[in-house]
C-alpha cells in the first residue's frame, strides 16, 4: 500500500496534463531559487561596495583624485557610478557654460540616468520572482482540478464509489497544489526581502546623489562669488 | 576591487538551486522507505521478514560457504599433519612394540620361571594334601565298618518282628476279604436292577424327543419355503423402487448442480457489483478468493488464495466480498449444495466487470 501511495509513485502515475503542470512548477521553483541566490549575492556585494565607497568619499579625499583613481567607466557600479557620471558631466560642462544653474541641471540629469540604470540593475529578475509567487499556486490548482476531474470521470465507470476508489486520484491531484505552494512560498518571501533590500540601497544612492549635488553646488557657488568679486 | 564585485554570475546560484531541489527530493523519497517498516510491521510482518531473512541468509550462506571452504582447507592441512603425525606415531608405535615385545619375552621368561616355581610349590602342597586325605579315608573306612555291623544286627531283629506281624495281618486280611466279597455281591445285584430301570426310561424319553424334533423340522421347512417365496416377491419390488430412486437422485443432483452454478454466479455478480476496481488495475490482473460461508449465507472468512500481484487490487476484491456478504441465497439451496458451498473459490478479473 505504501509503495503504491508514495509521492514518486503518484507523480509517475498522474495524467499527462498533471505531469506537465508539475514539470512547469518544478522548473519555476528551480528558476526562482536561482534568482533568489543570484539576487542575494548581488545585493550583498552592492551593499558592501556602497559602504566602502562612502567611507572613501567622506574621508576628505580630493574629488579629482577619486575620479581619476577609479577604473574605466563601464566597470563602476552603485554610488560610484552615480558619482562618476555626475562628476564627468560637471567637468565637461564647467568650461562650456558660465551658468551655474545649467551646470547643476546637467549634473542632476546625468546622475538621474545613472541612478535609474542602477535601479534597473538591482531590480533585475525580481519581477520574475513576483510572477512565480503569484502564479504558481494557480498553476498548481489547475493541475489539481484537472486531476480531480479525471478521477471523477473514471469514477463514473465504477459501480460504487468509496473513499478507497477516490483517494489515490485525489492524492495524486493534490500533489500539484502542493508543488505550486512549494514554488510560491519561497518566491513571495524572498521577493519581499530582496525588493526591500534593493529599495534601501536605491534610497542610499539617492541620498548620496543629493549630497554630491549639494557639494558641487557649493563649489559652483564659491566660483560664482569669486568671479563676481 | 570594483572589477571583482562587478558581476555575479549565474553558475553558482544554479548549482545551489538545483542542489536544494535534489536535496528536498531525496529527503522526501528517502523518508518514505524509512517510515515504511514501522507502518507495515503490524500488518505484514511475516512477508517482510521472510524477504530480509532470505536476503541476509544468502549473505550468511556465502560467508558460511567461505568459512566452510576455509575450514575444509584447514581440515585438509590438519589431515596432512595428522597423517604425518600418524606416520611418526606408527614409527614410534613400532619401536614401542619392539620394546614391548622384548619386554614381553623377558616377562614371559620370568613368568615361566615363576610358573615352574609355583608348580613345584603346588606339587608339594598336593602331596601333603594327598597324605592327609589317605589318613582321613582310613578313619572313615573303620567308622563305616562299625556302622555296618550295627546295622546288620538291627536288621535281623527287625526281620523277625516283621515276620510275626505279617502272619497276624494275613489272618485278619482273609477274614475281611470274605466279608467284603459278600457285601460287593449284594451291591452289584442292586445296581444292575437300577441300571436296567434307568435305561428303559432313557429309551422312552429319546423316542419322544425324536418324534418332537421331526415334527419341528417339518414345520420349519414349510416356514422357510413360505419365507423364500415372500423374499423373492420383495426383492422384485425393491429393484423397481431402487431404479425409481436412482432416477430421482440423478434428477436431484442435476437440480443441485444447476442451483450451485446459479449460486456461484449470484455470489460473483453480487461481489462484482460491490467491487471498486482500483485505478491501477489492468485487465490481465486476476485474483482468486476462497470464501467460507455458513449455511445461512453469512461470511466466515474470505482470503486471497491466488494473488494478482497487486496488493491494492487484492484488497479491493476482499473488501468487495465483505461488502457483498451475507449471501442469503444460500438458504434456498438444497442441503448437498450447501455443503458444497461451505468453502469455494471465486476468481475476479476487471475485464468481466467493465
């Protein structure tokens, strides 16, 4: 009895549609876990990198020096990326225009672009987690309903319906729901956790961008005063 | 620094995710067989035990065989050693035997000497004893001679007295004989008279008896003749009736067989109606159930006598039988058929039902 009701045996004996549903759910579960692991590594590293960059930035180092010592444009990430794009825009605009406002506008635009790229990078694939979390219970439910449908169809051929006739079919069908929940629950939990982390990081980037903007603004203000004097 | 942190690849996450799923799968698969023996221990102890026993037995047998082989080798070696030892022992034994023989010869000589001495001693003792015996014999002879003399004297006196007594006794005997003869003559005459009278009476009685017996025989013969005629008539009647009885019995048996077939079909149909064929059952599956019924049709016992190989299939058949019981049609069967259906087999096949 046990051998005939073990989970692998039930999966093997399920109908084709239910098996396909199960396969889909397993694939979704594996993919969501890949995303979970990858995102948590990415976010942890981004967090660490942000902390070290802020330490360096507020250590009183000259901004030109900081800009020069950081490597090529394509490799930078996070707050450093925002700093570099903002500072490069600042340096390019400074000789071309006398208007402080125009320079600050250009710097802000460049930093906003960099920030939105960072946002895209951090939130990458999190949507997939949300999709799995919300859809896999329904997919599992579909498999269950289909399996129960099949069981009742076959039941119509038997003369008398008892629990022992219906039970294997329903157990088989319910496995699909179980697998859907199995895929969905980690996806929900980690989607919330990872999106909170990335939002916090993006908020920190925004703060940094504002602070950097205020520093540049201060410098420009000093230059404008000197020119006026 | 920044270069190292730049990209997080997908290789490690994929490995981790797949490993996680495989681990969960293994846990779910491995936990089931582990929990199985606990659940089945109460139900199918014997079956599982048998299988494990045979499995372990094979291993044990292999081990035992190896052990036996080793033992046999050891025994062979031992045997060789023993042979060598035996050879040595034989050699030793021969030496010992030789020594023993010499010792025996010495002992023989000694014993011979001792025997000779003994014989001499015995001869001396025998001579002494013979002398003593001769002395005793002479004394005895003298004693016997005296006794003989005394006996002879006593004999003479006894003979004289006897002669006197015999003479007196002779006289008395003759007188008594004369008296006895006279008495015997009288008795003989009386007895003869009595005997003649008795013989006459016996003869008369025998004649009367013979006449009576002859009368009886005649009557008995007549009765026998009458009885024989009656018996012939009776046997003819019995033959006719027995033929009729057989015909009836054949008819009854036919009816019983029909009823039996009908009953079997009834039971089978009832069980099949109560039967839920498990989903995994194929048309090739066939289970034979042996049923034990009371005369009232109630189910005493139902067991699988020939399994289909699928436990759930067998169980579903048994459940169907239990659900279909009691079979009240049993009461309507003739008694002979009832006896036939106290215990019988039924075989089930999904093909019959579908």
